[in-house]
C-alpha cells in the first residue's frame, strides 16, 4: 500500500524546509519515496511544480514516475508534457474514482493548497508514521492524505500505459 500525502504550508520557505527534511528522512530510511514534489501557488492562484534535487527522479521506474507526474497534474491541473489530455484525463479520472483518490480527496487538496500557499507532495511506499510526523511537526503543515493499494496502483499504471498508446 502506498500513501499519497499532500502537506500545505503558509509560505514557500516552510515548504522548502519541509521538502529538504523529507529528503533527509528518506536517507534515514524513515520514508521510502516513489515520488516527491514541491508545489507553489502564487497570489493569483497560478501553480508551479518543482522537483528540486535528486528526489524527483526516484521511484518505481518509468511507469511509477509517470503515474506520480500524472497524479500531480490531476491534483493541481498542471499540464503534463507529452500526454494526450482529453482521453487520458477522462480515463484516469474514471480510474481514480474507483480508488481512494476520488473527487473528495482532490477537492480537499484544492481547498487546502490555495493561492499564496506552497505544499510538498509525497508518494510514499513505506513510512514510519510516528518518526515522520515528529520530524515534520515543527513546520506546521496541513496534511491531506490517502492510500492507494498495490492493485489500484497497478490498474492506474495500466490505464496510463493504455491511454498513451
């Protein structure tokens, strides 16, 4: 089971510090990541996604990386280079609605990561919850989290691969 975690912060500096701490936690084996991104929403609501450092390249291989990138795009409506949007988004939204990443989760993310806020997005395959929570507590973020079973993840990767062909 993998966890998709979005942690919103009131400032870019808090989000960047938390992002760096998550990378340290990965090195300390507190969290095993399949994806990590930093999301910044400016005062007008324009979203920018960054994958600073090497952690943006970690993951479950090309299919898992494509899934994480697509999930970021779907959560924050950020264009994803190289994907055909119409059919792909339709198929993935239908697939997501069968998983725990349903419209309610997406709505909670949108209402939490609003104009002027920043967030980190983690796709964690393993997580020591108590150590992870204690390490990020000083940054005072707002957490929105859901889990994705291995079967759900395989189905979404399959749907993604089918739509790209």
